[in-house]
């Protein structure tokens, strides 16, 4: 693949058709007016593609609402996202501090009521269709918090103020359908190609009524729009696998969230970590997305001169306060009237941000600048949104319906009712089973391209089996052999659970991908849990068969073929329960090292209370509950019963009774005399061939006869399902994606 490891190349016209010659960009772009005539949407572009390839597709028009000939003019129904007086504060840990009258410094950043900190303070503004609104400021200024507030990622109880679209308050359910949120980090499966990544996103976000060929056509159109044509067949890559460049990775992250062509797009620092060229290309893509009929709202740390030329509206924050709200072309006038004009040859945005940082370091900070901005906004001509409409202002329902007719909101276009109430907005694009199949297909494809992960686990199981087989080779039925068999079962069952601990990083690596995708209803959490359980079954079967074949015949366990099959069933049940338990913990504990520590510790307790080291009768009453909670108890007890349930099998005969005592070294003739004397004392005849201990006696001695083996098997299976259910609730509780 020629695109491996390469950087972004702006000079490639075929790769980046939307990038014109650099010489066309000048200061005139700063003063351009809002774009009233937006370009066609992706849906319209796809319709044209379909019309030109009618011989390939039976029905090439995307059936996304009304007929194309009835499409209303985009400029007649533009969207305006307005926000007024947004305020948000959080509780902070109380720290020892001086009394209030002794404190000095910037009061704007003081804690409220000694344990509340203001992150947003009376923020207002608006973002329009066809434009990019950028939120700027230093680290900690509140950029990401404002983006989260607009994207409904802050609890309504905690956020004060209003956010409206075309003057109407949006319900959370509807906002998730018409919008998308791109996180700061690139959360992608490393071994999928760019095309596969976008295709899986299309399968999640686009309705099942859309044919696969049309989904592919949409993905190809999106690849062209994102400038990813030459990287389409390249894997995403990670630290251990070379893949696409950083700029391409970021554009893929944007692409998976705009596959359904949302009306509103939120981005949290999309240029973070990129070089200037890659960052410019990313914002240029966002400009094209805005021009297709979307509202684009992004946070950015410090845009370059070229990026600033692509932005239509700026909001500059300082410690949660607004210090500037207007177009980039107004920066010069704003700071001139404030009394600090921007030098002629100075980069405007760099000067503004540097000046604001200087103010933050002095008493009263940016308070004067914040007040001046309020006064300056009042003096400006009325900036009413009404002029943005042609004719009578439509309702939000009418505007969304018209946007759907033009091809926007592909995921909900066939299901959104004109009434657009909360009850009839579809929450997911596809049914449960479709989500489940797509998730399984994606996970298996990614895993197959990283066989080393399963290979290491398989190798660990086989090596463990070989070691046990050689140590416990062909055990006999003597008292010593019985003791060794019990030890083998205890170690084998506990090792099964410990090898499952290697699955901890699997979900932890996918956790944030899962959170990003479920935040805007790409699929159900239940679909993910069921799919995750199903795709674990093939590996469980392979590991169980490998371990059983390696150990069963070599150790010389009893039961023949039927005994082997039952032993195999218990290995499957043990791996299933162990995998489910580890998966549940990975959904609760987010740190890999901490998860390993907790898993190892809990498994050690399970082994301790399993009944091997101390029998059930000897466990103190206040710890007996842990014995019945032990995952190791039930498979250990089940395989012991499978081994010793033959009533005709004898394990201690005659003089073998002395093998476990100091009399073992006594000559055999003396042992026979001792047996004869014991017979007289006990009033029964005990010879060297008399069976003194059967399998039932051994089970009674080890205290594993409270449940039969089939009960143990089904309890082990049920525990696996129990932990999968707990995993689901852990995901529901732990992936709210909302600040409090």
C-alpha cells in the first residue's frame, strides 16, 4: 500500500479536489458575508451518482423523503443554533485556604460558595447553517465545556440557560438524531482500512431500507469529500502497525460521525496534535461540510492564519467568560476600540490570544475586556437572525422536513414523521439483530488481523496443559494417586480462570470507541453485550478442546469417552464463566493495571474458598457466603464428581490404608498382621484386597457432595450469563456521556 506512513499532500489535486490553489486565499476571505446559497448535500450528490449508473443499480435514487423534484430551496429553510446565558458550575474538593478577606487575585476565577467553580458564565451566541463557528481560548478557558453544553452532554439540571434551534428548544432525543459529535481523540479500530471503517459506520447509522450498494456509494462519495481516496485501502494503524497519517486519521474520525449527513456537527479540537498543513486540510473539509447545509461548531486552541480564513464566527473565552463574539474580520476594530490595536504586520488571532493571557495574569484579569465586549455587542447593529430567512420564518419541524427532503439525516429520513414529536423520532437506525451482526463482524475482522492476541492466549493454555500432563502423567488409583488427582483438578480449574484475565485489555481498548458510538445511538448497548458474548464462544471452544485433549488422556482420568466429554463441557463452562467475569470487571474498572490487580486478587479468593485448601465444613460461618460465590467451586466440584462417581472403583485396598501414615515403611507381612489385629478389634474381616475407600468416600472427605455434577455445570453456565448481565448494567451506568 503506497499510502503507508505518508504525510498529507496538499498538492495532490486528485486526492484533495476541494483544495484550490493556495494563491486564491487572501484577506478578502475574512470579510466575506454569510453564505446564503449552500452547496448540495451528500444525499443529492449520491442521487446524481445513482442516476449516472442506472444500469448498475435497479433503483439509484436514495429514497430519503420527498421526491427530488419537490425539494425546497435550501436557502428557504436555513438552521440557526442559538444559545443564551449559558452558565455551568461544578463542585470541587474543598481545600485549605485563607479567609475570604485575606484572598488576593482574580475574583472571576474564585470558587463559588467555597466549593463551586464556574466553568461557563453567561455565554451567548449563535451558529448558522453553512458556517463554521469556532470556540477559542487557552487551556481551561471552557472551550470543551461550551461544546458539551451545546451538544447536550451536560445534565439539564446542572446547565443554566437555553439552547434553541430556529428558536425552538431541542429535546435530547431529537438532537441525537440530527447531530453528531466528534471527540478530540481518534478512536478507531487499528486493523480496519479507511473504507471498512466508514462502511461499518454506514451499516450502523444508515437504515436497513437502504441497500448495501447505495451505502457503498455513499461511503465512496464521503471518501472523496474527505480527500481520502488514495488512503481508502490503508489500515488505520496504531503504535505497532503502520497506517494512515495523523491528518487522514482525523478526517476518518470526522467521516464516521457524518456518514448520516447531520444537520449539526460538534467537534472538540479537531486539529489537536496535527501539523499546520494537516490541520488546515481538516478545517477545509469542515468548511465543505458546512457548505453542504450543516451547522459546524468546533473548539480550537490557536488557529493558524490560513485556518482563520476558513472560520465564519469566533467566540473567544477566558476562564468561562466571553471576551469576544463576532466574525474574524471584526478583531481589528474590536481591539482598536478597546485601546489595544493589533499591529499591522501581526497575526490577529495570535495577538488577541496572547493579550488575553497577559490579562489573565494580573488582578481583575479580563473583567474589563468582558464588560467591554458586552458594551460593544450592544452598540453593534442588530444582528437578528430574521434576515437570514427568505419570506415567512418556518417552524423547526418544517425546516428539518425540508432538510430531510434534500438528503440530510439519512439515518432517520425514512422514519421521521412530519409531526416530529419526541415519541416518533427513531432512536436507532437498525433493529437489534442488525446491530448485533455488524458489531460481531467488525470485531472478528479486527481480531483476525491481529492473530497474535489469541495466539498468546492459546499458547498459554497449551503450555499449561503440557506442563500439567507431564507432571501428573498417568496417575494410578493409590491413595497418593487420589491426592494428586485432587490437586490436578484444583490447579486446572483455577488456571482456566487465570488465563481468562488476558481478555481484560480487549474491552478496555474498545471502551471509548463504544462510548463514542453509543452516545449518538449508533447501536444499542444490549446489542454490543450480546454480540461480545457470541463472538467469545469460538475462542472458548478452541481453548477448551486444546486443554482437554492435552491433559485428559495424559493424566489418566477416569470415565473413558463419556468422562472426557463431561470434562470438556466443564472446561467450556469454566472459560465461559471466567471470560464473563473478566469482561464485567473491565466494564467497571477502566485502568488496565488496576483491573489486573483486582482480577488476580478476586480469583485468588475464589480458589481459597473453592473447597480444595479447606473443606466446606471447616469454613467459618461468616465466610461461607464466599464459598458459594466462588467461581472455582462449581467446576472443581463437578470434575471431582465426574472422576470419583463410579461405585465399583476402589481407591484404597487393604494394606494401602497405611500409605498415608508413618507405617508406610513397615514390611508388608507386618502390615498384614496389623490388618488381622484390626479385624479382631473391629469385628470384621479386613484383607489386603478389601476395599476400604470408594469414590463416594473421597467425595465425602473433600466435602464436594452438596450438589450433583450437573447442578454444578448449570450453575457455572448461569454465572457466566449473570456476569454478562452485570456487564450490560455497568455499560448503561458507566457510559452516560454527560457531565453532572
